[in-house]
């Protein structure tokens, strides 16, 4: 079973000083052995990926608890827009269905409460295992 077949993966990105930051994300398969997800351009993930492409991923649950026995996969990530983003977004919608709408609605409520607008899944991230 591939990481892209999982429902969630724990994505670890790295700060400029090398400190790892982990977050659970949805995952979809892409061409070859690549996989990806959609995120906000204002997210911490996107900001960290802007300065380093190094990532690790591991199968997890929605809360980021790693699946026992799942391997840690090292890889490189790149932010994408345009046609690749459209493919990622459509695959996310197909795989996760109504949960996309629920997530978008909860994100809009959180943005309103915090008075800090945050675009919803406006960029894609493509991960290629090393």
C-alpha cells in the first residue's frame, strides 16, 4: 500500500533553523511515485516550503498520530499552481467528497472568528520521494 492510498499522512516540514514541524494532511496519488495535497498559500506549511523543499511523510490518523509500523518517507516538495493544482484539487474532491465542503466551511468560520482571512486550498504541493 502506497502513502497516497492512506487517508491522512503526517507531513513534516522544516523551519529555517532546521526545527521540524509536523501536521496531518490529506493525500492523493499523482503521476509516477509522486503524491500531493492542497493547502492555503498563507499556511505555515507553504511558508516553510518556500525556503526548503525537504520533507518527510508518514501514514497517520486525522490527529497526526503515526500509524504503527508505517515507514518514514523522505522527499522533496514543491508548490504548484495552474494545471497541476487543478489535478490535485479534483483528486482531493473525488477522494474526500463532502469533507472538502465541511473543511472549507470550518476554515471560513475560523477565519471570521480570528478576523484573519485565509484562502482555502489555493495552492497544491507535489511531493516526490527521495
